């Protein structure tokens, strides 16, 4: 469903993505990993049409995304930091996003799942970071999109909410969706992901199953595999 073809992106003399290519097809959870500055967020923003690459292209369901913005309605996106006006209430932001996307949405089960009922009339600026993140999760999962992009989705979540998020992710996978996730929580990635896409200095160092990465690095778990890659 997603084909990345020779994508290049630089900011001045800094090369962020260096002619990367890979395909993601079929339902599953794909972890996009790498150290800070490796190009993870830049790649996700290119996929979302928020950054224009210097070269190459991304195909979504066989169509070049540079020629259309309609494909974005097929993607649910949870940014690392979601910025919404603090004076809007939870109810207002949910209705606003639903109106903007103009797609069928089902926020009610998610509101109940994360116990947000009592916060619906609260202003976003008065919410804790964890509660704001729960609202962001609702905004991401309330649409039935075939692709879901999660950039550091666990920020501020308590253990109970984290379990519920993992259930949502696994349910999305079970229904045949593609989930792209970035996270610094290696235990979460190891528990959930079907494939690892590891970016290093703008290149793809590895793409494949976690078991293959462990063999390649001679490590017993993801955390030590990553450490083995990054050790000088």
C-alpha cells in the first residue's frame, strides 16, 4: 500500500534522508526507529504531505502522493506534539476535527474507553499532559482509516491507558490496517511490532522482523540490538 522510492531530503548541508526505498504492504505494525536526527519524523511528515522531498516519490495505493492530497483522508495521525487552541473544549476539538475531515467518525466508544466523559466541557489548556494525549488518541482512532501513523504515542500515558492504547493498536492490526509507529520505548516496540525499519544517518540500516535483527546484531532483545548498532 505504501511504496517509498528513492526519497531524498536535506536541510542545507545536512542530509536527513539519503535515497531511501522500501515498501509496506498488508496489515501489520511497522516500527520506524533510529537515533535522534536519523530522519524518522521527516519521513513521516513526507508521507503526510507536510514536508516536500528533494527527490524521489511516495506511492500510496499506487498513486504518487505529490499529485493529490485526497489520500490523507486514508491516514489517521497522532503527532508527537499535537498543538490545538487551549481555549477549545474537548468536545469542541472532537467536533471540529470531525467537521474538517468530513468522514464518518465514532468518538463515543473511545471517550468511554479512556474515561474522558467528565472532561468533555473542559478547556484543553486546563488538562494534564496525559489527558491531552488521551484526547489526541481519540482524534486519531475515531476514523476508520486503513493506515495509522503514531509518533511517540505513549507520551504522558499512565499504565492503564497504555494498556488500552496497545489494545487499540492490536485491534487495528487485526482488522488489516497498517500501523506505523515511532517510539523510544523499546519494550513497547518489541511487544507490538511485526517489522522494524531502522534509519541511521539518513539511510535504512535494517528492515525486517525483530528476530532477524537479533540475529544480525547477536543480541537477545531489541534494546541490546539497538545498542549494538549505535556502539562506536
